[in-house]
C-alpha cells in the first residue's frame, strides 16, 4: 500500500485576514443582518449534504465577517433541515413549488434581515426577493451559482405551446406554468438581474454572462485539516484498506464525467484501484446505471453530515473531479475540488471552466471527455507517489490562501459595506 507522510507535516496559516479583523475593530456601528433566501431547502436542493453547499458557505463567511445571518426558504421534506452550525434556518413547508399567496406570505414574514441575499437566479428566490423589496425597501443581493436554463437546453430552449396547451399549463392544478421555476419564468428572470443591488457569482463563466463580483466557494480549512485525521485508520473504518482509493465525494450526474473516469480505471485494469462514490445521487437512479456497467470498480459509501466529511475524504488517495465540457459544468465550482485541496490530496481533474484556475499548478489536469488522458494522469499519480503528495500539500496551501471561508468573508464584507441599509 502507499505510504502517507506524517500528519504533522500538513499545515497552513488559516487565521482571519488582517484586513477583515482590522475592519471589524475599526467599526463601532452594529452591522446589518442578512437573510439568505434559498428557495429550496429540501434534500434535493440546498439541504443536500447537511448544509455544506453554497448558501451555507455564504452564511458561515458572513458570520466570520461579523454579520447576523439566517436562511429562509421552502421545503417539501417532512423533516426540517438541521445542521451542526448555529445558523438559524426558517423553512416554510410546502407540497410543491407552485405559485400561491399563502406560502409566499409565510416566507415574507420570515425575511427579517436588513439585507436580503437571494440564492439562485430563480423566480422562487430572486423574483420573490425583488417583490419583497418593492414593499419593504430592503437591499437585494443576488448570488448566482448555476446557469439555471442550462438544465433545459440553455439559449436554445423555446416555449411554443398551442392555445389549448397554454390553457392547460396555466389553469390545470398541476399545469407546467403553475410551477414557480418553469423554464419560461427562468428566462424572464434573467432580464431582472440589473435590478439587484449587487450580484455575486462563483465562476468566471457566470460572471461573464451576468456580471457582478466573482466570490469563489470558501472551505472551512480548520475542519478540513489533514493533521486531524489518520488516512489509514479512515480506510480501515470504511472497509477500504485493501484499495488505492480514487474518491468522488459528490452527487453523480452525467456531466460530471464519472463514466469517463470508470472507463479509464477499467483500461488500467489494476485490481486494487476503486472509484469510491460518497453519498450518491439524490435526483435519480444514475448510481444504479453506473453500477450496472462498472460495478466491479465501484465502492458506494453513504452520505454523511458535513462535519464528518473530512474523515471520509481522509481515506482517499486521490480526489477526482472529471467534469465533462458542458454548459452545466462550465457554470459550476465543484465543492469536491476544495474538499480534496484542503485535505492535501492529489487532485485529478479536467480542464473545464474554472478548474485550471482553482488548481493552478497543484494538481493533475486531463482533457475533458477523454478516458485515455484520465488513465494517463492516474497512472502518473501512482507512478510517482511522493510527487503527488507534494502537489497535494501545495493544493492545501493554495486553498488556505484563496479558497477559505476567511477569504470569502473579506470579499463579502467589501460588498455589503457599499449597500445603503
């Protein structure tokens, strides 16, 4: 098996940036409070991974900058989302995300912040935030972490119903246009972006399309600190002690390139390499489709709460982010990338979107949609394992410098300080 360096070698400076700390000390006025409007708090939305996704990262970063924060949104889950953080979550129960006065009024009654931070360019978040501002005059900041229309064909999507179909879509209880986030409305809401007081994104692709300030996702580098975990012990606990573990700690979807990676692993045909998928898909049966074709190369692990994820990532030899070159992938900042970077793991990724910029010279990059190149890069990692570990340590240092919650907090402080509350 591969050796791991002593855990004491993994470290980085992760203290609060001087400018953030001095800015807080210099101000004697109380900071405004922020309500993050994340319309879907269900397990298929912002509630997946126990609150380890973008709106919760924004909330944690804002807390570090000194702001009071809560998260408000709808949920169709029977069990209300809970996390290990002290962030207040106000979830409005609904059966479906349809237009209706009662759930909207219930949501508005919970938006108590001085600033409304709308998460996602959707009518059910940004649209409602603008409607709320019309009455309450509270500034609205919009955060865009996906190109929502990309899931429906992007700029090529068209809605051309017959008159009869239009009537059904509008009037039937389950009509398509009764859904708040139907693609027809997604297209309209894109035109409202200039009405936000400020816009934040997390990739250059989204910034180029919608403007605003690019604020990459920050990682809690104190929690994701490899010196706190024993990789061999983690592998034994998870039943992975006999394998070289190539880990994908995320929700499998076709554009994430797992088929390409599994094809590469099958081409290498080395009996101790396994792709370990953590959590699985909350959306469909794509996990089962992968297992049907490549089951001998896959180990599936259940999802774990966010605070337990570092102990799982510790078991990896390699973190894989093999995105395909699609509009959906271009718009995303893969959280699993900084999971691996913060934990000083060798990273195998593809040249898609911001991934090369995020990694810099600290990982292994392959051509997207190329199983052969993924196989070559994976072979190179294991052929010179000491070099792979050195790059992993550089990746952690880069994550601490540019992609920590503290770095995120400094940027958010600069933006919110400009708003008139």
